[in-house]
C-alpha cells in the first residue's frame, strides 16, 4: 500500500537571506520564516496529514511545530533528515568561496557530487540516509500522509535518488525548493512518483482566499 509524503523546506533564516550555506549550523528563522511556518500550518490544516516528521535542526523544528499543532500531532524528530554538512562552504556565500578558490567553486558548479566542497558530507551518503528515513516513514504510515519538514539540498538529492535522477544533476534539475513550499511524492516500496513540486503554501498578496489545498 502506498503512502503520500509532503516534503517541505523549512522557513527562511538570516543566512538564507544572505545566500549563505547553512548546512548543519543551527540558524534561527527570521520573522518572515515564522510567518511562512504559520502559513504552512494553515495549509496543513486544510490538507490534512496523519503524521509530521522533521529534521532535528531548529529551523526545521520551528517550521514543523505550528503545522503539527494545527493537525493535533506531535512532530517526530528524525536525525537522518538533517541537512548536509557543507564543510569548507559552511556559513559562506558562493562569492566568498569563489574569491578564495575559484577552481573549487567551478568544480562544485559542474558536478556538486564529485566536486563537493572540501570537508563536506558526501552527497551520496546523505542521499542514502535521507531515502532510508523517508521510506521508513512511508512504511510506518502505509495508506496515509506524512508532512516532512527538512532542508533544500537534502530534499533535492533525496528526490533525485528516489526518482532515478543522477545525483550530480540535482542543482540543475531541481534548482531550488522554496521556503515552506510543498513537494508531494507517492511511494510504494521501491517505486516513487512525483505528484507536485514546489507548491506554495502562502497566499500571494492580493490573491483571493480559497486556494486549492
């Protein structure tokens, strides 16, 4: 029996407004990030879910908690949903790294797996733990729906692994998951289908209420 996973990138942080690689650094949400979390909670209340899971990093937990409360649930914190550690790139912008070592940045842009930043977690290793965590959630909630709050790079490489896309293409095929947007997959054992990608949960200024759940 299949399960639906609603994959969500956490809300905005200070480092994301500066385009810094947050990785495993525990960076707090901005006020806008908290608003995004509240909008996700409203969306989740309309959509419904049987369980909520999240990364242990505070930006993911603070994004998941309002949604879990709206659903009457307690979020399950899963260590393997944490973001990749970016090594040399942790806490830095691409521009800062390029000024120091342009060859390393060129290698990363060409292939973020073989050209991963020095000292970073191997993307293949991170993909394996993320996929195992997601498949574990699907198996535990067969026939149900799980809201999963995690991170931009982790979710993109997990999606590539689940959908049969080469990991080295993750930045080209999936340039970005927006903060608090939802990507829905349906998984049945080893088979995964993409049902939607990067669906916003916030209502745009001037838009009318009643958007599809």
